[in-house]
C-alpha cells in the first residue's frame, strides 16, 4: 500500500473516531435523560434509541455502554494519531482494538434483536465501527505483506 493511501486511511480513522465519539456522547446524554424527554431518534416501537438506551443491555457493571463507546472512540483516535506519527508501529494494536469493537457491535446487534427494536444512532455507531474494522484489516494485512517482502 502506498504511503499516501495509508496516510489517508489513518486520517479517515481520526475523522470517523471523532464522529463516533459525538454520537456516543449523545447516547450517554440520552441514557441519563428522563423517559418523558425521549430522543430525537425515537420514531416508534421499531426504532427507539430511548428504549435500547435504557434497556438491561444499556449498562455493563453500572457503566452506560454509550460511555464505553465514547471511550472506545477516544482510544481509536489516540491509536490512529500514533499510527500517523509512527508509521506502522501501531497497526497491530489498531487492528486488535477494531476487532474488539466489532465483537461489541455483534453483541449489541443481538441485544437489539432480543429487544425487537432498533437504535438509529447506535446503528450509525455500529456502521462507523464496522468501517473502521474494514479499514484496519486493509492496513494490518498491508503491513504484514510489506514485512514479508522485506524479510524474503
């Protein structure tokens, strides 16, 4: 992979992690909002951020999962920043972090299936994480291919 392409992908990581962080912070706010306030992404029983964000799946060890999502995006931003500064040195960490993000997405999609409702903003966050996962795959395997060429 060309160095310029890698740089653009990592810059996309930075932008997507900021976007995901913003959505996650809104979901944290929604988690603590009064039920009567609702959410801007509540459009009935089929799509309700409030229902998902206040369900039994909305916390892990009394910590809102939206907060954990914001934290995940903050770490993604930091790793991406480091990867931009230290060419290739952080790609494995970024890839492993993206895998953990995808595992969380699978869990939360299953939770939405169990709840029989969809959180639109959560889905946006899931999409961002999935895109970051695909991009991390490209970077990771590009680095591994480069390493193999250098050693062989």
